[in-house]
C-alpha cells in the first residue's frame, strides 16, 4: 500500500507540474506551487526542535525514563505528546532506540494525539470567533473519545500485539480523558494551558533554529548535543517534495468527490461548507478553521471531531512519514482515515441526541 500511495502522490506532482507549465489551466499548477511554498513555514515550525531532540532526549533520560522503566512503560510514548512534525517522531525514536513501538509512538500517536494537543486546539481556539468555540470544543471532545480505537487499529497495522498496544497506550488514553474533562468542565483554563504549552514549543523551536544556524555558519556549537541544522532541513525537504504531489492529488480527489460530498451534506443536514471541510481537513486544518464561520452548528462539531485524527493525512504528515519511514505510511493513513470517520460519525450520532 505504501507504494500505491507514493505512486498516487507522484502522479499528482506530474499532473501539477504539467499544468503549471501550461499556465495553470486546471488550477492544479497553483496547488503544485503551494506545496513548495510550504517549505518555509514547515522549516520554521519543526527544524529547530529537531536540532534540540538529542538534548531533550538526554534530559528525559535523566528525569522520566527511569520511572517509566519501573512501571514497565516504554518511554517512547512521551514522543507522542508532541506533534509528528514538531519533534515527536525524533524524540520517540531516540527514547526507544528505534523499536517498532517507538516509531508507532512518533508517527501514529504523534500525528493524532500530539498534533491535537500542540497544534489543532491552540491554533483553533486562536483563530475561531468566540461564538464558534463551544462547537469546536464539543467536536474535539468527541474526536478524543474516538481516537483510542483508531490508535489501536493503527497499532495492529504496525504489527504490534493487542496486549502491547493496550498497555503502552493507556497513558495516552488517560490523558485524552483528562483533556476531555478539562475542556468540558474548565474550557478557558484548559485552552490557556494548551496555548502556554504551544508557546513553549515555539520558543524551543526558535532556540534550536538559532543555535543550529549559528553553528552551521561558524562551526561553533552553542548548545551541547545539538543536531546539525542541515540534517533537520533534509527532513523538511523530503516533506516539501511530497507536498508537490499531495496537494494536487487532494485537489483532484475533492473534485471527483464533489457529488458524493453534496449527497453526504443532504443526508446529514449539513451545508456545503461543512461537508467540504471533512475532506479538506485531510489536507490541512487551517482552511477548515477558516471556513468555520460558514458552517452550520452541526457541521462545526462534526468537522472538529474529524480533525482530531484526520489532520494533514494527505499532506504534511504523509510527507513527513514518507521522508523518515515509508513503511509506516499505510498504518498512519489508515489510522487517520478510520479515526477521522469514527470521530465524524460519533459527532453526527451525538448531535442527534
């Protein structure tokens, strides 16, 4: 399946590139360009934290890993607390010394739970109007409730045993429950906590990027155990290459599914913006959040629930996975697809209650 996904994305790059040469007649050349233009924002958000991973790993090895060992938990699951493209993968792999569980935590868990905590929630609450936040929060609650089942399915596709998955994933499930409780009972305080955490990640990213750039230009390392910035940029470049094809491919998919999406909107009593958002979220959450003001209340809840798992499945996260570990691309996509559908379906059912 990994090869099939890569061929589909490669075909998207080929079609997008040809359309750009032809003057963007199909609108796919523009998507091709947008994929490459995302290199800058992607590098700014993740290159610095990748440089700091050895230092962070060393600190966690001293402070947390011994405790995890005493209770039988793999410390790699700590990497799942960060987004996949904000150091979650590198941290998980270093803490697990490259085991399958480490790659599962750094790719599958970090692309769902970690991304929700460090990106979707703080960015969503910052972008949305005050009147849209209750629907967004309710959707996130529902999506977090559906996420553990998707993680278990994704873990099985990663060839991990059910017993291992249940035991190693229970801290993530407990954290999901705590987040659900916090958003439900103390929404303002919980969101503030997310914002503070996201701000801390941005500070660390800037520190790593600054120190890495200084070291590259002078040969002097400002921090111990700092990874070379050029190594981090290799990861970023691989994401950009995949985005050249994934964005045109997603645009083609959206056009092909226009009628089915309209049918879904009619059957679920959601407007066109709401039904379109379900597919767009698989490419990027930002357009979905921007469209929130045009959605009906039910659509807002359903889209937020879907975003918990589906975010960037066909774009940044897929590009990252192909860049670092292509064998996990299919499990990641299936986790995001199953989790997104489960979250949206649960929201549709609960909104009728």
